[in-house]
C-alpha cells in the first residue's frame, strides 16, 4: 500500500520549504531499500549526528565516503575474491552503496573504520547570518506638527 503526501496545504502557508517537500516526496517514491549493510543513525549532540555502518570484512581502501552537495554516499567494493575453500560463508562481502540525504548545512566531520565498524560523524553548521539574532526595536519618532501659517503683515487687501 502506497500513500502519497499532498504538499499543497503546506505550500500555501510556507516559504522556502520546496526542497524539503520534494525530498519527502522522493523518499516516499523509493522502492524497497536493500538493508545491507546494517546501519544506525544517532543524534549525538544538538547539532551532531553519527552514522554507524557494519562493514565487516572491508578495509579502508575498499570503502569510500563521498559528500556531493546534500547527498552522502558510502560505498564498499571488495578488491578481490578471497582465495580458499569455504565450508561456510556467513560474512557477506558483496559490494554496497548507502545513500543519505543531508539537510542544508550538514557537513561530514570525520570518518573512521575500527573493528569492522565504519563511523561517519556529521555536524550541522549554520552560517552566522542564519543564526537567530535579536532585532532592536527603535522608538517611534514623534511627527513634527506643521507650524501654523502666520498672517503676513504689511499686505493690504485688494
């Protein structure tokens, strides 16, 4: 069962949210996602996030982390087939690609592979001009009343 989001009511009362609504619409159209490899997304601070991916069997050279504008792509490609005869192969080593849509101003801070777990740290860094700021309210200046017109002296009526 697929439901679609009608964004028309939101577009009538919001300004500048077009990109976010388009991302929600695109996410609703995504077909069944592959759940390989398993991953977690955690909020580690007010503006900090961490993606943890189980990348067992992959070395640093076989993994790539790429940020292209608002898309984070984590990919893994095994360099070669392991030699040897397996009686049981429980650790899959197939290639993968995970895509994560990032909000505006979210940047990759670091990526680390340790014990088969890849962690990608992200931070939302708002530019100074986008941070909340207090606006000073000026006092209203009183309007100067126009001076009453004086009767000119020295003129005679005609």
